[in-house]
């Protein structure tokens, strides 16, 4: 049996510039961090006592005798990609799916990590991120960028740079006390709305040339934000004000990114004392992140008493195997052909 633990991520700056349609022509860069809410994937070989050979448990339960009969596209394609057979797979998460925290990509990374471990193979974080990108964007043909898979695999607070030659992960060099203060100044609220990121990302991709100006401005903000984080002489509150700037730019990129309800919630947060914030993920719903000075946090908390606040801490580990028990499995005698 294998159990993997893979963190969710929150993206601060540069979202949209991690789409290949953009960075292959220009360049891309994002600043994001993983935090202490996780996806757990359990994988083991299924004993041959049942009238089905593969069992998958997530929001529903699937039991099939042929991998091609699995309805879950990511699991189906991942099993075929790595030639996995006769498995029991279960999925659990600390936060709901389709909420802007890279849930799908986090699951992809954790699933592949578990599959490799079950095969007795070690794969680097870079290899896992690359495989997850290939699984989601090529095999599953889902629209979207590359940052989520990389953030879930590597973990930590990073600047990720993209070009037509690939990507590079650069850790943010920030004073530990300053990083803790940043964490303490961020408040996360669940809006209750969920959506499919791929649907929104496909719309953004189709507007890429039209919204080039906004994306280039969003890209420029990455340098500014990195400088604020790493230079202890700069006012950390400017990070919050910059979040407001990037969110207002992002709203111009696609019509599905925000809605009247989201805009109303965001403005309520600012009036209550937040310096800035953004809707996490591709847009359309999920979690609102605000930067709030300590003396204003109770006011913001009271303003959003109708929403669920989610306390969190930054994490640095990325995906990892937290339980490992090797299993003997004779693939040559598999009941799956």
C-alpha cells in the first residue's frame, strides 16, 4: 500500500502567463506557494477475490474489469500511461474540488507519485511535475497552464519562470519572520461557488492575443512582488496593494473570471479593511484571498461571518509518500488484458 500527501497551492501573481500559448511566444512567470491543506491518495493492488479488477473511490465509487471502462479520465489515462493494473485507489482531500486551489493538478501529482512508488520507482519532483502536465494537458486534453502541477510537486514559495525552453523553479528568498508576517496577514474565505477551471482557461486562451496588454502588465507585477517579498526594507503591505492591482487586471482578461457576486464580496472585503486580495485560481468561484493588517482582521472576519474562513500555514515539502509498504504483483498473470 502507498499513501501520498500533496499540498494545495495559492497563486499570487502572474496567473495566465503560465499558459503555453502565451509563454512560448513571450515568456511567463508566477509567484505561488503551497500551504498546509492536502490531497491524500491511497493505492494498493486489489486482491483477486472480487468480480471486478479495479476499484476507484472518490465522490463516487467505480468498479470495473477494464481500465477503459473507468469514467474518471485522469485515473484512466494515468493507469494506461504507467501500465498499472488491478488497483484499489481512493482519494481524500482537506478542501473541496473545483475551488481555485489547483485541486485537479494536485490530485494528478499525488496519483502519479503513488503509482511510481507502487512500482518501486523514485521520481524527482521535476519528473512528477512534467508527467502531471503531460497527463492533464495532453492525455486528458484539459485546457490550462503549468503552474499548478509544478507548485504541488515542488512545494514551498517560489517564482516559476516559463519560456519556450521549459520552466525553472526559483525559491523566494524571504526572511523567515517576514514570511510568517505575510502568512499572518493573509485571510482565506470560501465563497461557496465551484467551477471547472478548464472551462474558464479555454476562454482565456482564446482571448490571448486580445488581452496581451493585460497579461504583460500582470507579468511585470511578478518582478515587483518578488522585490517586496525579498527586500526587508520595503513595506510588506505593498504586497497586499499589489494583489488588488493584479486582481483588477485579471478581471479584464476573461468574462468568466468573475461575477457580480464575486465582485460584491471583494468590495465588501476592501471596505472592511483589506488592502487587497484576489480570487484564487482561474476564476469563477472558490476561495477569496485577502491581505489584511492585523488590526483590521476582526472587522473583515465580522463582515464575512456568512462565509467559511480557512486558517492556513505555508508549507515547503511538496508531494511526498507518507506510507510505503511494497507489494508483490505478477503483472504477467493479470486478469486485466
